C-alpha cells in the first residue's frame, strides 16, 4: 500500500507508539522490531514505513 495513511492506520501506529513509550517509562524491555513485525499485517504497511513512524522511539 502506498500513499497517505488512513485514520485507522494512524490510530494503530500511535497506539503502538504509546505502548512502547509506556514500557520505556516503566523500565520494561520491549522490541521495536517485534512491534514493527506484528503491526505490518495489521496496517498493511512495510517495515520501512512503520520504522519511519516509530523513528522517535529510543529502544531497538
């Protein structure tokens, strides 16, 4: 899928970002790569697009 992100895709990526942020604040380990892998089929976007949206999250 190319082009603009739908509201549903943006909602999913933002929810995922905040889930990672909550883990980060709480000191829990998480894998940004695993989040990306699980999100790809949900929002029908490739790894690179999701990584771009996640780029401000600190842990890999």
